[in-house]
C-alpha cells in the first residue's frame, strides 16, 4: 500500500496557481522531503494532503483512503504539524497534552511518554505562553505524536530549534521511520533535509521540478578542477590534445570535470607548463548542496 498518493494535484487562487499538477507517491516507512524556496507551494501542498484546503483538481489518498470530507477515520492514523504550533497559552505543557489526549480519547497514558521523547520534562509545568519558539515547536510535535500515528506530516519541523534541538528531532524522525512510521516533511533548508530524508521532491512555483534519492542530489555537487592560463587559446589546445574537455564557463580559465584531472591536478599543471602556458591558477572546487538546489529551481 502507498501511504501517500497524490495525482495531478492543483490549487488555484483566482489567477495564481499555487500548486500545478503535482503527483506524489510515498511508500510506508520512508522519510520524504518537499524542498523549495518560500512561496514554492510546500505548505499549500501539505494542506491539500491533509484535507485542510480543497484542491482545484486532482486526487489525494492517505493510507489507502481518499481524502474527502467524509473520510474521518483516517485522521486517527495521521499526525501533523503545519506552520505555527497552536496551544492553550494559560495551560502548562502537560495540561495542553492532556487536553489533546482526551480529545482523541486516549486518556492520560501517552502524555508522560511523549514529554520524555520530545525532551520536554524541564518544561512540563510551564505555561505554553512562556515557551520559546523552539519549545513551542516541540510541544506541537508532541501533540502530533500522542496517538502513535502511522503517517506524520510536518511543515518546517526544525523551525525555531537550536542546532542541538535540530539534531534531536532528526534522531527522533529516524527512529520513527525505523518503527515503520512514514514521514513527509517540508523545508527550505537543503543541508538538513540531506541528513534526514531518503527521497526529495523539489518544488518551484508550484511544480515538482525534480524528484529522486537524496544521494542523487548530493552526487550533483561534483568536484571540478578550475584552471586559469594567460594564453587561453594555447591552453585550450593543449588540454584538448591531451584528451581533456576544457569547458569555458565565461569565468577566467577553464573547468575540467574528468576524474583524472580532479585526482591529479599536478599532471594538468605539468602538461600546460610543457606546452608553454603554465597555469596562473589551479584549484579543485565543489558546489555545495545549496548551489545544486538553486540550479534545479533556475535561480542564479
């Protein structure tokens, strides 16, 4: 069974197309990330998946059940945190969770467990209005996990967390995936997504412009050898004669992408020196993941 199945999902607000014919398949136990710049359509997509926003066209199924107004039973198997976490400001952390548990018919049993799992013990008796943004986010995550969902949908789950908190949430989500929970999350932070998700879908202006394994995106950040010479014509001729593909990027010098050039830049230097045009610059460079992402969405 596919945990999340969206087909040709579209949402229009008058003349604005927020999501454009998006199709998505997420199997059980996978951590899948929707990645995109602010305004790319991530939150609108998540709201349609959760039935919070009605799509203009297209269909959505969660856990084998079509998402529609009458499909109430599926929500007992889904946990979610979308945008700003809500809480009763004058109630404590523990009281907020107790209310949420009772509304779900769970009693008080899961409250202590989820407080411990989210590291909220020091804040259990604090009123929600006194919490930092990061701890308010933890409280929202705790509410989403109270009923032990099979599917967890999170919009920017690291929002407001310090680096230690981000690492804790990352470990928690990995643990949940190992337990068989499917996780769909959205983020604009590529480096964090790369540590967390098994697959990534890149959204740009409402369209899914790239989808694949995280390792495939990481592989796009390939190293290259940048070479600058005073005599560009002679340098290019020497490199081509030796079998190198010297790419002219418009910047000073050339770029060589062959593994042999990257592993042994000294051979390239010796070759150019022997041809009478020694390099004035020789450096191995590598794109970071942010650069790869911006290239995918067409941002220079």
